[in-house]
C-alpha cells in the first residue's frame, strides 16, 4: 500500500453554512480516504496554494461533496477512481 498524505489548511465555502463541523470533517475525511484507496493511477506530488472546486449540489452530504471536488482538483480528470 502506498502512503498518501493530504493536508488542508482551510476550506472556504461561500454562501453555505456548516451547522455540524464535526460531521462535515468526518464526512470529508471518509470520502477522501475512499477516493484515495480506490485510486490506482498516478498521483503527482506537490502543493497548491489554492484550489477552486466545483459547485456543490448536495448540502446534506457537504463533506463528501467537498472531498470529491478537492480530489478532482488533485488528480487528472477521468482518472478519479481506479478500477477495483
């Protein structure tokens, strides 16, 4: 198994309130973990001072939506999830 480390200093959501920060954080971590474990392609190392995500449509699952947006900003489009 390869070691993947993702460090996020700040997430800014314009026009969206997060009533349960703990639940948001847990959902974000769970989805990023799922995406990373399922990815079989190459992942370039590096850092980005700022990433702009996609519009969010499911505020009930906000943490997972943000994780998917972050992940798609990090890996090549069309290679977001590997073949199991």
